[in-house]
């Protein structure tokens, strides 16, 4: 009895056909990841060492990144795999979604959702920070940016 993956591999006779099907199936996820990769504030957030522990805890809590992130004996998360980078992994996910590989059962689909949740959390924090700054500016009589 052929598996879904076997059926996928037999369904396309060219690399191009398989990649086009993946691009069609995962176009929304690819676009979301590309937006995240182009957002300078999110990239700064990911690369800021002050945020590293919070980000790693967020990713670790999903139990989908256990191959890359470990917890020390002092309950401090750290990246175990030297090849794993927070930003480079987003690029890896985009590449995988655009590849000829069978992605319907891939763990990257679930991992990309966690990254999107992290991005949404970042946007909410940034918005709340901006609102607080506007309130402070209004209270102190400073000119507002609009």
C-alpha cells in the first residue's frame, strides 16, 4: 500500500512540476515568511541578544524545535545545533516550501506556524510600546508625530 509520500513522488515526473505544486499549496505560508524576512524590526528583534532567552523559550514551549534548542541545568534555553539560526531557519523553511520535497507531513509546516505566532507576538509588543510612547509624549506636552 503506497503512502501519501510515495504517491506524491510518483505524481510528478519532473522537479519543476513538484516545486510548482508546493509553491501553489504553500503560497500563503511562503508569503508570510517572506514578509517576516523583510521586516527589519522583526529581524532586529530576533538578532538582539536581550531577546534570545524569551524567543528560545517561546520556540521550546512548542516542542517542535527539540532537535535544535535545549535547556541547561539552570533552566536556561540554548541553541544546541550550531547550524540553527533564528533568521537562517526562516530562510530554510521558505526554501523547503518551494522545493520538490513532500511537505504535507513535514514538521516544518508546524514550525512555520510557531514562527508566525512569534511574529504576531512581536507586532503586538511593538504596537503596545508605540502606544505607550505616544501616551507619554501626550502627557509631557511633546509634539506628536502626526
